[in-house]
C-alpha cells in the first residue's frame, strides 16, 4: 500500500479518477499505462472500501479476470456514487442476574474416607481335607525300538517314584479335587469326610487286595483246615435237602391244583362235547340202541336251560368212565338202580360232578320250583319241572332214589327225576339232592319243546 492517495481528496470514494477515468477499463490500452495496473490492484486492496460481512458492495466494482487477464465492470451503467445503507442498530439484551441458592458445604475428609466401625466376625476353623492314600501302581514301560524284551528291572524304580510322588503330594496337603475351597468342601461332604477323613471303597478294595497279596502262603495243615472250614456242615446239608423237598412239593401241588381246577374242566368239556356230537349223529343216521345200555354208553342228553347246561347221559356212575369225562351218570346198577325216563312210573336218578371234570351240576342249588329240566332221547323229549331240593344229606342215604323219594314233596308214584351231587364245593363229604316231576312227554316228530326253543 502506498503512502500517498491523492484521489481521496476529490471524492469520498475516489470517483472516476481513482480508476483512471471513464475509459480506464475500455480496451487493452487502458492497462498499458505506466503504473496503472498496480494502482488498480492497490485500490482493490483498500480496507476502507471493503463491504461489511453479509453485504454486497455498492460503491465499488467487483472485478474478475477472464483467461486473457482483462477486467470487466459488472456494474457498468450504474450509479457508483449511490450511498451505502447504514447498518441497523442491534437491540440491547439485558442480562438478568439470578441469585443461586446456597449450596451445602462439601463433606470433610474424615467423613468421606473414614469407613464405619464394624465388629470383626470370627471365622470357624475347618479341618483340612487330606487326600486318601492310594496304592501306587506299576506303570508299563514302552517297548524297545530294537527288541521286544521286557525291562523287569526298571519296573520297581518307576513304582517307587510313583509312590514317592504320591507321598509328596499327600505330605504337601494337596487334594486331587479341582476348584477352590468351596469345591473341596462339597467333595468332602459327598465322600463323608465331615467328621474325619474316610477312605473310599476303591481304596479299601485295593488295600484288601494288597494285604492278600502280601500274606504268607499257608502250610499244608493250615490249607487242610481252611478246606474243612469251607465245606458245609451236616446241618447245612440237611436244611438244604429239606428246602429242596418243600420247593418240589409246592411245585407239584401247584401243578395238581392247576390240573384239577382248570385243565380237568377243559378236557372234560372236550370229551362231553364229542360224545354228544356222536350221539346226535347216530340218531340222525337212524341207528337204534338196544333197550339196555352198556356201562359208559351214552343214550340221552340232559338240558338245564336256566344253568346253560348241555351234557350227555351215560349208563352207570363210574368215576373214570363217566363222571370224570364230563358226562352225567344214570343209576342203573345194583341196589341204586332207577327207572328209565320212558317208564310209565318210577324215579330217573342221575349223578354228576359239582366241581372239576366239567362240573355239570355246580349250580343246581340255584334252581327254583318250576324251572325246566329236559331229557332228550332218540325218540322223545321228556320235560320235568323242579319241585324241591334237599341241601345236605349223607352219602349213604339211598332212599332219595326210591320210586317215591323220601324227603321230597311226592306222596304217590309218578314219573320223577332225581339229581345228586357233592356238597360243599370241592369236597365229597355230603350230598345235595334236587327232585323234579315230569310235565310233558313230547315226541321228536313234533319238534323241540318250548323250554329249548325259548
């Protein structure tokens, strides 16, 4: 910046003379004068002509240079002497001072860093946990690269070293359980070491095996005594024999009961069903039986509709040939001989098992007066109605089979039926008697009676 600026004397902003006249920017010759270009640059750098921040210039020209370096006037033809607007006064802001409330004084050093006094807590003494001693084992040596010979001489040294390591670990008080003090306490409680150290079962077994291995061999006399001590005594042998006998007897009795209560019924039902089937086939084929029947020969079929009983009737009361085969036997021999159902008068006596072997008469005690009992033969159906029952009588009381049975409600001769069986159940101490009276003699040609149809 130069010291002398005569252009400010004639005009507050320098006028046209400050820029070299009206023709200062016209043509290339305007900038060719001596010192004209430097004077123009100095005028542009004048701080008095710079606009305020945020405002555009009003009393000067903004110059820019094109690529050829010539300045042009952006405000050509405008009034450069236009007065510059004055800045607006800014409102004054009054700062109000707010009185701050009084703050408490900070705590002292003693109050901040002195902790409250606490009574010391006594920690109970706990017994340290000692690891149980374990018998050192022999570590097998690896095989030699050159040979497979065993190194027996070095095994004791390794075992001794292992035992020494275990002893040092036990002497130092180290425990095999991992973890801190809490883990060791839990392990001690689980192993039962609360009151004192206890060895586990594995260590005890290893100690016992080691003691047995270290025992001296027995002499011949001691070995004999030990062998005699191991032999069972006579009392033990007798008790074992008695026990085996009891077990065998129990098994046999169980099998016998099973046979009597279950298998005998199964077998008797099969045999009785087969006999009734063959008898019906003979009737259908027209085979007539003689007037008298051989012992064990079937000749009729007994029906008790209320009890759902259908059993063949055979001649005689033989246990093996008739009754045990699930059939009903007819008293037709000796002093107990009774009449046949086709007789004009008489008592038709029958016997049957109440338990086991088909048990056809097991529930005859449930019959009531008026219940039908039907005897089917080759030519006729004989229908009886139950009249009375004798619950208990002696086995030797044969008067119940008389033509006019004693103990019944019958007082004159007629066509009767008598059913006899054992009582109480599963015994043969007494006899039970059921009587019935014939109410219908129906030929087979007329079809089945109502008792069998319904």
